[in-house]
C-alpha cells in the first residue's frame, strides 16, 4: 500500500485512481494511468484511464475507459470473488506464507544456536555431576544460560516481524471484510490492494489476476454501461449494497 501511494501513475492525478499500479493495457501490456479532461464546452469533467503507449505516440489502439465504470465493475466483482471456497483457499495460502516467512535464515540460525547452547549446557551438567572442577563448570553453565536468554530474546524479536495467523482468524477476517461498504473509498482500496495482482483491459473484457494462487476471472464489458462511462445500476444501488 505504501508503494502504491508513491506510484507515479497515482501521484499525477489530483483525485485518487483506485486501480493505479494495477491496471494494464491488454493490447500492449503497458500501464494504464489515471487522467482527467473537460468537455468541449468546459461544463463537465471526465475521469478515465488511458494506456501509456496510446497517450505517448498512439502506436497502441487501446481506447481509454471511464474511471467510474471500471472501478465500480472491479469492486463489485472482487466482493463476489470472496466466496466461502475462495476464502478458504486464501486463508490456507496466507498461513503457508506466514510459515515460510518465519523459516528465514536468521530464525534458522538462531534456532540452531539455541540447540547448540542447550546441548552444551547439558554436557556441562553431566561433567558437573561427575565432580570435575566444580567452580569452572558452574561458571561456564552460568555463561551458557545467559547466552540462552539472549538468543531467546533475539528469536522473539525476529518472530515479531512475522506474526503467525491461524486459518480460523484469516477466514473470520475475510468473511467480515466481505460485508464492508463498497461505497467507502477505504474499503474499495482495501479490496483492490488485498486481492488484486494485476488487471488487464481488453476491448471486450477485463481480466483480473488475483493474489491468491492460480486465481483469475474475466469480466465482460457492458457496452451500454461503457458508453455512459459508468455502471447503469451505479445510482440504482442494487449491486452496491452489502450481500
């Protein structure tokens, strides 16, 4: 999300373009950037996404698309994407990701050092039991215990960077998240940032590639809605109410 806020495509626009950094031209695969313009009589302002290549030299034939139309279409379909089956899939992948993140080199090294420390302490205790040079052994055991505490603290600090979430916690969050208000800008941005990897715009369809593994779907472009620059039912509210 921090990266998106600093993205050039978003920075250029005076208003926030929801799909900046996510939307790409289906023809040339270049990014589509948010722009605005006014009507010939200066009475109306238009907001839209335009292919960067098309804007630069017209070598790409991709037409621009209305901001309101494509953003509303994607948001509604993203929420429909949060089915029980997909929520379960996403939850499993997030848990796996958390586990992989924790299995990094630093934690692996710390766990190894802790085991070595515990083994060394155990060996020293055995030597102490045999009555060999008690003062020296006791001092070394004390050092090992101090090292163990320091290693444990380092491990805790490293683990805090990679919190572990349970499958149940993630499923609950996504189930509640699905009930959000799709007219709320923060909720809309949250849906896009969480679920969308890339979106490709073609003449007849919109292809959404999700962050969930192997998850993607197509949205047919409604020519009637597109010609109006918005969803026909946008002000009718039906698809915008929480399910």
